[in-house]
C-alpha cells in the first residue's frame, strides 16, 4: 500500500508542474490540444520523481528503513 503522504505529494507535484506548463503554453499562444498533452507528459516526468525525492526529505528515518520506493531491502526483512 502506498502511504497517503506519498500519494498527496505525487498529486501535488504532478499537477503543479502540469499547470505551469499549460500556463506557459497558453501564454506563448499555443491553443491546441497538444499543449495539454505536453503538460501531462511533463507533469508526470518531472512531478513524480520530484515528489518521491521530496518524500525522502520529509521522512528521512522512514526512507532509510524502506527505501525511496517503499520496498524493504532484502537485508532488513
């Protein structure tokens, strides 16, 4: 099960990055569907790793125990 903090961070980071890309695209005059597609791609590619790294910073002791992706290393079972 994915912890709630991690889910919230992923959603916030991905939507924030995607929103910034949409705003930048609209300001530059790109009013087609591709702007929103690129925003979704950038939101996932940048937002998910940023959220996971932010989670590691917010929960350093827990991250040391279970790792970045929440999987217990084989030597700690």
